[in-house]
C-alpha cells in the first residue's frame, strides 16, 4: 500500500448503510478539503446504491428459483 499512497494526496475509504445510505465508518489518510470529502461521500453513496441494488436483485433471483422448484 505504500507505493499506492505515494501516487495520491489522500485515500478515503467508506462503509455505507444499505438503507439510509449514510456513512457507517470511514478511514482516511492524507489531506483533503471539506468539499473533496463531501464529493467523495456523495460519489460513494451513488455507487453503494448500485451495489446494494445488485445484492437485492441477486438474492431475489436466487430465492425466486428456489421457490419455483
């Protein structure tokens, strides 16, 4: 990870709630502005919506197949 961090000013990692889409936890290294933090959170919220929708769709497909057997 050392080389990875040398390429960037900051690295921010978030864990998002699947229902409220709020930040559950974060890990950050480096320096960033409040605006950059807010932009990162907004981007992660949008991305997490797609990930959680994929999870829901996958579970729905799996259980729908099991129920139809």
